[in-house]
């Protein structure tokens, strides 16, 4: 780690020691070492504080009011020029991923995003111009130039969409990396509460004056896509690859 690093990697965790160890291993193998690792632990009782005690990380272990409250704590402690949110269980796609991002960061973009790997499937990002339609890629494949606003904790599932939408709509220089950035750990809070997430995204679009008919159509398309993924996953990934 460096005093004023290029990257602040922020990891939020609670009682997920095995996942945290995976994330740590992924960070530790990076060929680019211009980073700090910030871990916000929600008062775990599974040995997480003991694990972190001798690791090269800035960490705290205390109660929080939810995942976005914890992420805000991470933002407040970050010193990096760019922020990456890599939660416990999530990993970089390869040991050279951070070095790849570093190359794009040399051009000083305000926001960087890339593709992802999920359940051994390649998930290509949507264009940032389609931010109205939801998250353009996994949150772990997004790199935000500091400083950024805090997450709005009124949203319990889709605060990451709200934050990303604000960043994308106001970023004059955006870079896309046509390679996977993260190995996404499935089963997280957003995937456990898909319906609530869609409702919150609908509310966020409404707050940003997306026309009502367009908002309803996007909500319907998101619902249909979820049903397809749930009941016909092979077809879902086939269509993803084709698109």
C-alpha cells in the first residue's frame, strides 16, 4: 500500500470470513500494488477481526445500519484517486486486472467500467448511455473517480444504481474496458431482493424525471428478463452472449 494510492479497494463484509479470504487472495496477487485496502466489517463474530489483525488493510469492525451505510464508511476513509467496491467473496478477474485499470486511469477519466464474469459466464457491460435501463455492469466492475457522493441509504437495495446514475450523468469523460474486471459472487443482497431492487430503481428513475411510460416499460423488461433467467438460465446466457 502507498500513502496516497491510485486505488482504494473498499470491501464490506459481515460474517463471511471465507468470502473475505477469497477477496484478500485476489487483491494480494495483483501485479499493480498502487492501492490501499479498506475493510468495513459489520461486527462479525466468525473470526473476521482476527483474520484482519495482521493484514495490510485499514479496517474497522463495528455495527452498521446496512450495506450502504458500511460503504459510506469506506468512502469516508478512502485516500485513493479511484474507488473500487469489491465486497467479501468478490474477486478481480485476473492478477493483472488492476494493472489493466491503471492503464486506463492514466487518461484521467471520471468513471471507468468493464465487463464481468458471473457463474463462469461472460457478462458484457451495457453502454453507459443506457443507464436508464438499470446497472450497466456489476458494481464490482465499476471504478469511480474520487471524490464521489455518498450512497443514499434511503434505498436498501438500489443505492448503488442511484449513485452510479448520478456519476454517469455528470461525468464528462468515461472509459470502457472491454474485458472482465470482476468475478462476481452470486447470492448477494441485490439478488436476494430482486423485486425490491426493481421497485427502488423505478422510484429512482422517477426522481430523475424519466417519462412515466418509459419507466414502466423498463420495469416490465427487467421483470421479464429476471423470469427468463430464473426459469430458463441457459437461454438467458445464450441471449446475453448473442447481444
